[in-house]
C-alpha cells in the first residue's frame, strides 16, 4: 500500500515513511514486477502529451516515470511527507511536465473545473477509505469523456493470506473479511484499511464506463512483503510467475490476488 490516504492517521503514517519509501521500493523485486505490469497496461492507453492525474502518488515514483515519457502529470497525495519528496524530485528535474499538489482523493473539488485525460492510482492507496464510492464519484467528475482510469486496489480474497490458515495465522487469514475494515500499521501508526472488489468499482462508476483491462496481481506470485522469495526460491518464483501470467486475466483469478488492476474507459 502506498501514498495518499483517506484519514489523518494514514496521512501521518505515510508521512513518517516518506523518507525511506524509495529505498523500500527499490529493494523489492516483487514491487518492481507489479509496477512494471501496471505501467505497461496504463501507458498503452495514454496518448502522447495527455494529461494525467495521479491519486495517492506517494513519493512520485510513477508520476516521474509518466512525466519522463512526455505525459503531463498532476501528482496528488494527502500525506505532507510524501508531497515533500515529490517536490524534491520536481526541483531536481525542473523540465519535467510535473505538477504537485497536497490533496486527498476525497477532496478533488479543490481542483475546480480542471479535467484530465487519465486518472491513475497504484498500490492500494484507495483502500485507505471506507468511502471508495465517493472517491469514484470524484474520479468520474474530473475524468474527460473517452479517458481512462487505471486503479490498483486490494480485494478481499488474497490466496497467500488465506493459506495462512495452514500455519495457524488466523488473524492474517481473516483480516480482509472483517466488516468495518481492519487495522493496518505503518511506521508505528495504526489506521483502518478496507477491501473492495472489481464489481464494486464497476457498479459505482456506472454504465458510462467500460472495462478495457482487468487482472490479478500477486495471485500465485507472492505478495510484496515476501520480497526475499525470488532470491531464495528462484525456480519456484519463475514457475509461479508463469502460472500467474497464464491466468491473471481470466475469471475467477482476475477478481483476486494481493491487488488487482482494473482499467476503465469513460464513454465519449
């Protein structure tokens, strides 16, 4: 989970993590795999020179990547510490078509009449709210007709967490299924996290949206917190990667995983 958040506690947690966030990200091969998959799917639908709004941008890892490719980006996050990190990158790369704004995805009214060709949100930042329906309404408001929203969200069913039953880790195995959300913790700060299905996203965006891409992320491949898995068991990791790529776009696998990616296009 990264970036912008729907509560003050989550904003504080990610602000505390901001100075070390890039180091954590760079040292994790599973995160690198997921990020590459998501970027490839999103950029395939972004025309040169388009304007993109990133929600819960974190330290701007994806925002900078998109901007380096010529996409005009407004990076937003509710965590002041994360915003400080993005601004430092902006100062270091003043020619990038990158804007930065401290703003929650639940407060997009602060953008006024501004509209975007694409909206992007990675690594489950949208799970930090009990009101994803409201966030989706804001996405619809700021997204131009014909544009896409690429959203990476954590669902309830994660095979790796469910299999924790076998080791007696019942709390981990059941945490995504609790009503009212469950506690997550970052840098010693606890905040609630909520889990959503692709059906929830489709329902609340409505009939004006068509799904153009959907897949599981870390269904068979271990989730990001198991970052040592690829080096400890490289052959098994390679096998699991192949299995996931063969199934991730198909039902029922595409609805689960540690995360799922869904890209929807707004009808013109």
